[in-house]
């Protein structure tokens, strides 16, 4: 299997505070991977570093064989929570922005996904419920035709019906050769989607394993395993 | 979908598909839904569904037809064997539990006959 992502000894400090420390990671392409860690553990920072949004001077991140930041950007679709858009923007305006900003944005894919999620293009950002806004974020992220998708807590604060639709659209529109990394601090709902998990703890990668191995090795569900790791009650 | 969280999903998907095949919800010889359709139905990812199907192919319960997808065997013997296997594993557990209560074989059989009658009456 080819590698979609390789990170070699990445550390990141912000305002003299260590956020990530000696991160090493190597992920196979084609999978759905859960990036787990409590709030403030550095999941978002890691995603932003992978996507090339946060500045890091070193070349220790390789995406799909590429290390040059400008090339990586075209390989990665990072979910964007749309905070940069005016509250009066209509969904259609945001879609137009995406179409102009990303040459890999597929109108056809957006049309399918937005129909499935019942997104009305004439609605303004300010009028959207949290659930609908979450659906829009996912529809936009998945409509780019890239190799790596980084979905940062896509279910956070979203009602259960919308969560189901979002999960289902991830399954429906993931292409076989693309890889999706989903971060979350609450695992149960996405557990059945995941091939592998990456646990971030103490500013670094605590564990990378397949969900299946964890179930076989510890006879634990992912949620339970993850909680035990954080409580420090698991002998390795 | 509700899964048991400490058992690999692909094994649980296999169990569900077995039941659909044995109960003829999926007819012998008929085509299975596509991997993607099954993935959506099972809220699982396609790699997991593919793993379940790969094992079922090795067990000759399904077979791929080039360019068409996966088909359920039309061989009733194989389906019969599958049913026997599931009946056995279901009974294994009950038998072991009752045996652990020091019940004799006759007592186990008697209580099971009584139980089935009772269930039938409850249904009427």
C-alpha cells in the first residue's frame, strides 16, 4: 500500500509553548483514520500543519510523496468552518468562492452532496442552524477532488439526525483511492467508519493501530480503549 | 447500525449477511448490493465491507462475476452447511451454560421442548 502521509519528527511551538512534540506518523492511503485526543491536545494544529495552513519551516511533512508546501496544498482538503465569510454570505456565494479558489472543486460532486444534504443555496450563512452549517462544511470539503481529506471535528455540536447524514455522506462520497482523517474527542459514533486510529496524548503520537487490532488485542471498543489510555490505566 | 463495540465490525457484518442468506432475504443465486451500498447500509467503510466479502468468497458463500459484482451461491448444500454452523454455534452456548448447571442431557432436552411449547403458546 502506498503512503499518503509521512511525518518525520515534527515539533511545533507557539508563543514559546510546545503544542506538538516529536510527531512521527506514517499512514497508508485509501483508509478512513480517526485522529483522537482530548480538547486542546493539538489535533487541529496537526491538521493545519499537514494542510500547510500553519507555517512550519521544516520539510518534515510528506503528502502523497510531496514535500513542497504549494504542492501539498493541492493534495489536501481541510474542512473550513467558514469563519472568514461574512454572515450575510449566501451558500451560493461560498460555493462560488470555492470554485474560484480550488481548481479541483467539482461542481458535479457538490451538486450531488448538497442535494443529499438538502442545502439551499439561497440561504445566508447567519440563518443556518449548527447542523446545516456542519453539513455545508462537509459538502464543501468533500467536493474537492483531492487525495487527502482532513475533517476537523465534523460532528461537534451537531444534532443526531444531521450527524447521521454527515457520516453517511462521508461513506457515500469517499473515493477508493482517497484517504480521510477525521478528528474527534468523542468516538462512538464514528467508530464503525474507522480503519485505523491515531491517538494524540502529551503533545505526541501515543498510538497508531487498526481498530480491529485493538478489538482483538484488548477486547475493548475504541471508545473504552481511548478512555483507558487517557486515564493512564492501560499497560502496554 | 448498532454494533458490539469490542468485536471487529467485519465479523458482525458477516453475521448479518449470513442471516440474510439463510433466511432467504437474499435469495440463492441473487446479486448482492454493491460494496458502496452495503457500506452505507452498515455505516461502515468500504474496506471493512470488502474484508467481510473477501472472507465470504473464500468460504464459497458468495462469488464475484467479472464486471457484475458479487453473487450469492446457488448451491443449497453450502447454504445448508452455513445454517448448520450457525445453529451449532447458537446451541453451543446454551448447552454449555446448562451443562454448567449440572443438568443432564435429558433434562436439557426436556426443558428445551417445554420452552418451545411455551413460546408457541405465547405467540397464539
